[in-house]
């Protein structure tokens, strides 16, 4: 080999070693270093639009490693608490999101004391598995936010609120424009007519809501079930079921098309 070629080869080898070293920090590969610098986050998952949009926004940030969807389940009915979403639909959502479910089973009826005990247990598990934060889809109810912060404080978990104080009329339309698709799974009949249950969450719904109704249903006027959007790899095939009335709430009993078939 000529002297010039030997020098060139040595230079190339040195450059390769330097490049390899630059891709490694403190013995970690770039990917592992990147993951080590990211917050490990659980998303509080209700099966509805706000938690789904929270997941989408966190994934866009680039500083969060989403490790799971945290859901409270009514053990008596095997459904998501408040929303009434079937477990089969919940599991289909998690599969579409590519994330594991962290299910907190709740008895029915459930006292606040029992609820807080169960949540304390899941927070301890989260800390044990290296979770840094739990993200919530709350919008503007300060008392709800304060309660969540108080729940996480003893465990040292950071509460995240990516949607906090975003104007809800604009946020609702942003979700729809961004490709989120959902249906009204539950309606508080003291605040909205039962006829709204099962409606598509779209511009027509927003235009048809009474003026006193929050466009995102943040005061509990309605709850949704998400079946498609940028947070899912593929849509969840929802099948409309019967409408059930219970304790002043109307529920649309959605199933997956696979289950229904």
C-alpha cells in the first residue's frame, strides 16, 4: 500500500472511531441516551377525546416516552368508570395506540377512600417501574387539577396537563381538524337531552350544542369514545349498541365490530 493510501486509511479509521464515540455518551448509544433523557409518562386514559389528544400532543413533543395508558375500570360492569366504555373497546384502543393498559379495578359503589387507596397503589407501582410523570387531559377545572396534584405528590410523580386552559371551542375544532374521530358515549341528561348520545363528535355536533354547554364537555355534559385519529395506528371499528339510562345518565353501549359480529 502506498504511503498516501496508508495515511488515508488511517485517517478514515480515526474518523470512524470519532464518529462512533460521538454517537455514544457515557457508554450509552444515542438511542439509549435519548430514552434516558426522556420522561417516562403514563397517560390517564378515559377512552375519550381529551385523553387521546393528550397522548397525541405528548408524542409530538419529543421529550416523553409514553409507557402506558392508565385507566380506572368499574369491576362490577367491566367498563371504564364514568364513560361506560366496554373493556373490549378499551383494549382495542390500547392496541391501536400500541401501548399497554394499566388497569385500576374499582368496586361498585366505590368510596373516595377506596379510590385513593387504589390510586396510591398504582402510583407506587409506577415509581417502581421508573415512571416519572402521569399526564391528564383536564382543561380548566382548577379543583380537579389540584386534587390530581395532591394524589401524585407523595409518590414524587410529576403531573402533566398538556391541554390546560386551551380555549375549548378552538380546541374541539382543532381535534376534529387534526383527524380525531369520536362518538358521544355518555350524556348527563340533566345538562343535555338524551338524543345527543351516540352522536359523532364533529362540527355539526358543536354547532348543535346549547350555548351553555362546553364544547369539550368539560363540566361533565358529555363523554366520548375515540375510535380514530393520529394517536392510533388504525381505526377501532365501533358498532352502535342500545342506549341505556342509569342514574340520570344516558349511555351508548358501543362494541367493536369484531365483537358484534
